[in-house]
C-alpha cells in the first residue's frame, strides 16, 4: 500500500486516495472465502499492495464526468481483480519469483494454487460485474478479459523471437497491458452516463496511458533499481522477450551488436544483461523507446484536455505527464 500512496501523492490526488481506501474495503470484503487457501493467497496479494492504476483511472474518469455513485468502487475492485488474476497467471508462465519486493504467489504457494486463485479472481470479478446490471459494462470488461488472454498467448508465441517487429511488439502490449487501462477508463465513462464522444475519449486516453506505461516498464528492466522496483532486473531478457528497447537496439546498432542482442533473446540469456544493456544504451535504444512512450503520453494529454475541466481531469493530466519520470 505504501507504493500506491507514494505514486498517487506524487500526482497530487489525495482525494483519490480516500476513494481508493473504499475500493480496498470492497476488495477485502469480496476476497473472503470459506476455503482457507483462497484467504491465505488473497492476504498475500493485499499485503503486496500495488499502484492501483487501473482503479485510479476508473475513479478519475467517473470524477471528471461527475459520477459519484457507489458502483464506481465495485467496478474499480473488479478491474483490480482482473489485473491481479493476470499477474498470478503471468508469474506462473514467466516463472517469476519476485513482485513488489515480495515473493510471488507462485514462489510462496506453488503454481497450482496461483493458477486456481487467479481463476477465483476472474470468476469473482464476473460475479460483481453482473451485480451492476449493465450489459455494456459487462461487454467491455468481458471483451477486455478475452483480448488480454489473446495478448498473453501472443506474447508466449513470440518468446525468443528476435525477429519481432515494432508493430508486433505494440500489438502484444496493446492487448496484454493497454486493454485493461482502456476498459477501466471506458467503464468509468459508461457509469457516468457519458456521451459516446466522451466515452471514446476516455477509452483512448486509457489505451495511450497503458501503452506508455508498458514501454516505460520495459525500459526500466534495463535501467531500474531492483530494490526500488521490487522485482528482478533482466527478467524480460531471461524470458526471451523482444521488448522495444531491444528491437530498436538491433535496428540502430552494428551487425555485431545486433547479433549479440539477437542471441541473448533467442537463448534467454540473462547472464548477458550487462552487455546487452550497454548495447541498448550505446545505440540509443533506451532513448528511442522513451521517445515512443512520450508520444503516447502526448496523445493522452491531448485527449484529457477534451474532458470537462476540474480537479479529476487535472489529476488525469498529472498522472499521464508524471509517468515518464517514474522509477517503478
């Protein structure tokens, strides 16, 4: 929860912190189960905290469009459940051992428990979706969940693929990461009874912010501080992921440099992290990737200016503009 507080406070959103506490109360209540292992893993997830970016995005869009109904807390909890379920499954697929500075659920409880609790979170999220009795919200979130799953499979298919193009990379992250940002913002607009134009603005804002977030995340895998990020650096390389910094480094570097990066991706060789990071820096791969993220942020900022003025819209602007400087 501390990382959540620091992230939001940095963007001046104290009023959203108050709303997020109500979201956390919903999360705690709806994670309850008569099955002890569900409770154990759920408490582990709660203790790990998180940025709560997707719930924040939903709440801010509701606020910007003037909606104050209690349904926003339940739907914010739903998107967090969906996100957390994807993380549980991701960590199993990626064989990750550290997240948010704590052992991953799969490292602590085993792969079977992580997969099954992820399934529990998905199903609980869909139970809560039904309660709002809005078919459009259900469709947006159901479609998003399906697209995320497709993105996960697409990423799996591209593991150790050093020929992945920039467009192919964007297809993966816009499915795997950006889609839930997009859906969170769109649901906020739907709850608010917004016009179709405002709904489209919120959805596109979420997509742009989510795309930038993932690109920056991929840059931090080569530039970040593990103690600050709360996860192991070099995991992307170990998993054989051809992320944007690597793709750009291969495009801009010498043939020898490109061959080193290619071999590291194909072999999933994290022992080459320092060498590959040096190549990514020398070839401008990091700078070019950050420029790509900055373009997405500019797109998000232009969209935010189309929303009604006020503190919630100001916070959306601050959340987007502050993303480029984040270190975790």
